[in-house]
C-alpha cells in the first residue's frame, strides 16, 4: 500500500537540505552575508473533530509522526469548524514563520483567502484531502474521491441485490455543499445509481445535502426523508459513516435497522461496528497513513526547495487550472473484510471489539 510514497528516511534526507536564502548586503554595502539555511517549518490546519473523528485520531497522529521522522518542525492545529478560527490560526502560522502551509478547507472561499495570504509571503501551499476551488495551492493530496463515491454506489447496489430488493426506493444523504469532496463523491455514486433510476430498476427517493457534515442535523434530515417517503425507504446512500450512523439511529427507532442497507465512508470504529452488527452495508477505507505520508513528502519537498515527481494533474473546475496532485486509491469494506482495516493498523482490535462486538469480531475473523 506504500508503493510510490517516499520512505521516511528519504524524507529526512530531504529535510536536511534546507532552503538557502539569497545573500543580503551587509550594513556597509560591501558584498553579501554568508547564505543561511531557512529552517523548514510546516503548518497544518485541520477542519474539525465533529464531522469525522479521523482528523484527530488518524490524520494528526500520522502527520506528526511523518514530520518528526523527517526532522522537520510542525504546528498542527484544528479550526473546529469555525471559519474565523481557521483564518486566525493561519495568520498566526504565517507570522510564526511556517515555510509551508497545509490546509483542509472549511469552504473554498475561506480556504482561498488563507492560501492567498500564504502565497503573498512566499510560503508554499498544499490542499490536504479537499481541493480549494480557485485556491491555487501548489499541490493537492487526497484520495480519488470520484472513485470513493463509485465504491459507495456499487456497494449499495451489491447490498440491495443480496437482499433481493425489487424497485427499491433510495434516499441520499449528500455531504456538505461547501465541500468539493462531497461533489466528487456524489458524482461517483450517482454514476452508478442514475442509470438504475433511469431504467426504472430503482426509485429515486428523497435527496438532501447535510450542511457542514453535521451528524445531528443529518438525523433530523433523515427523519424528514422518512416522513416524506412514508417510511418506504429501502436503501440509504449516506456519504460518510457519521451520516450513515445518523440514518441508522432513525431506522432503529422504526425497527428497520438491518433491513435497509446504509453506506458510509472513513472506516471509523463506529462505522465498522455498525457493519459487524449488520446495520450498515459497507464503508470506504481510505488509508490515512498513506495520505499523511504523501502530504508530508510534498511539504518537506516544498520546504527544502526540492521538486517532487510522480504526480498527476487534477483540474480545478472553477479556475480551469491543473493542480499537481497525489491521488490515492480507496477500498470498499464489507463485513467479510473488516479485518483488513484492523490488520492495516488503522483501527485497533481493542477499540473495535469491545463489549457485544467481541463475539462479532471473532465471527468476522478479527484476532
């Protein structure tokens, strides 16, 4: 799974190169000072800890480890969903001397403002996980998010087929309308579902976006969807595990959990437990360590004046420009391969197999 990612030892070698500053004239105007290395420092702004636990339990941990192994100072902070805090943190990092700023934007407008400020100060910029539309970041590191959505659509079809569903009514809980990733996920899963709707094989039910990926609001929205459909919903395309769990909570109150397939994404402990319990159909595993290592590689390269290789071009649909990118491959997770997420070290058996889930883990081959 680490193919194509520079080893941490190589990152350390990159970090040791430093950035050489242009020589400045001395006070008497006689020549220049000796060139000095500008110390690399990476600033990272994470978006929140409410929409998904991954940002604090996975991304922070892996990024910190990668920067430490590379011998590069870092400052990782979380905006906790607050746009004003996001901008304040960015200002502090810029004045604090970061040489590269990596962000997970809350929306493209706020993200662009921050990237513009950083660029004006000669600071390298990276969009992490989410592309900032018209942001002009130097690099973008993420998973192939259209592929993520495609796996979700294929997963829902598989689970409905396994249940022998006939003309199922499908509800869709899309991600935040301000998150470009949500647009890409939708593009992927609707490429699978729309042909089914058009052919009359599936019935398009209620469809709603969930502002800011808010799980509490997702529960309210899904209750409204159930009312609108008179409880006749046969499948739920939920864009991540948090939204999926919100739908499952409503289904439980209506004694429909396990009968209605629900998708997800992020392979969270909660999502995996829902899969083991039979309440969630599938999730999508994105190996966050790969993403963090890939982003760290690019950040260190930027900070030390190196030129990364092996990248692909992703078109910014708003600016029309290509962004040099590293895109990773997602994996669909069902009950029969939940163990792969544990084996990969993304979640631990201790966290996953607690209480009533211990027996379910044993049945799923998790040891």
